[in-house]
């Protein structure tokens, strides 16, 4: 009860002090709840931003988070999405499982001071800020205890060369795997069945990794929304005799394609169906100003699989910082007890 009263007091303080913040470059910085965000202007800002990603689109955030809020500068010239997570009744900012990275998205070049003003406008009721991003500005949160920073590796493949050149960078084992798959008379098909794609992943990979059921619910909604917004494709490799061997959902946004959900059946692995699938996608998008984002992996075998197609490392970081007040310290103690 006391913690709820504390949070309510913090919310009232945020409304008074943080909702409108006038900064020295004559732009108003606002903290907005989801219901107050103009969806059209938000998505237009992400599309026009210098660093816009599929993760920042309103529909992607809607299905990734129980709720989300935002810091908005001026007329949506710069925006920072805030995915809200509540633990022990305490609101926090936590990047969800369906989102690899977030950032301050801007249609103009921001100075360090401007970026700091934006993150400093995050309401004080959020006791923990846990954001994954390439933007080092998140290491400079102007509040709380010293942040924990952990580097993670994403893997990407620029596709702005002819396929023959891209193919020449494949590893010998990958070239052999593709040749082996080609002998199977596989057919690459498109699907519109989000549920089938998720169920295929769950049945072939779910027992090997620990993912909450909420993840599968969220990713299915994201796939359905992406198909509706023409921002994704479901690929499937089909054997004439054994049916579906592999499936991938590829998110498509601006000059980037994202490998958001991929899996093979046991027989598909044996027959190198995923080698065939990734090679076909590379052929489809080759010689374009497009980046194939494999979303990396901390699992060595998966990382080696992507590197075998010529993927290069593209590091990003996990920034984890707590505020330094009684309620934040108490919540951290509860976290340690529950671990």
C-alpha cells in the first residue's frame, strides 16, 4: 500500500515537473502516455528519422509491450519509446524480448546535450531503466547508481553487391550445405499464416530454449500486424515428399530486413533446408541498398551459421540503471531475494 502511494506521488510529481520541459534549444520535451501519442505523427517521425527501425513503429510497440509511453521533442522531431514493465507493483522501463534494440529516433541531428535532455525527461516513477541500444548516450543517464553495461553482438550482412560477389564470401561448408539442399528439390513458398509460423517454431525450438508463453502471443500478433502493414514476409521451404522443412518470418522496414523468427524441423536440419532458405533470401535482395539483420546470437553455433554467409559483427549494448532512492533500493533488494 505504501509503495502504491509512493508511486502515485511520483506520478503527480512527474505530471507537474516533467510533462512539459522547456530546454535551451527552444524545443518542448513532453512525456506522453500511449493514449496521448498521435500514432500517425509518431510513425511518420520514425519513417523520416535518420535511424528508424521496425521495432519503433507504433504497431510493433503495441504488440511487444503490455504498455508503452514516450518522450517526444517538439513536433515529433525526436522520440524515445519507453516500454513499461511492472514488477512488485513498481513501474520500470524494460526492453521486451521481441525488441532487440531501441534508441532516440530523430529527424534532425541531435547534440549530446539534447539527447541528455530527452533521457533526463524520463519520469521519476520508473525506478529501473533497462535499455538495449547502440547509442552510448544511455551510459550517461544523469541519475541513479552507476549503470551496468554489457556488450552483445548483432550480425548483419550488407546486400549491396551482386549475388555472385556475396556468394563468394560464403564459407566452404555453407556452399556445400546449399548444394546439398538444392538436390532435395525444395520449393520456396510464401505463407500468410502467422499461427502456423509460430507453432512451427515452438514445436521445433521451444523445448530447447526458455521463452515465456507471452513471447509467442506477442510475436504472433507482430507477424500478423507486419503482414497487414506490408512490413514482413513468411518464407517456408517445402519438400515434395516431407512437407514444410523450415520457416522464417522476415521483417521488412526501410533499408533493412530482419530475421525475426526462424526454425527448421529435425529433418529440415539434416537436409540443410535453412541453408537453402537464407541463400534464397540473399538472392532476392542482393544488389540493393539493403542490410540483412540476423538479430545476432549469443549462441556460438547460431552465430557461426550466420557468419558462414558472410555476416559481420555489429555490437550493441545492454544499459541497466537503477534510480537511487528508497523505493528503488527496496525493489533491487526484492530482485536479489527472488533470484
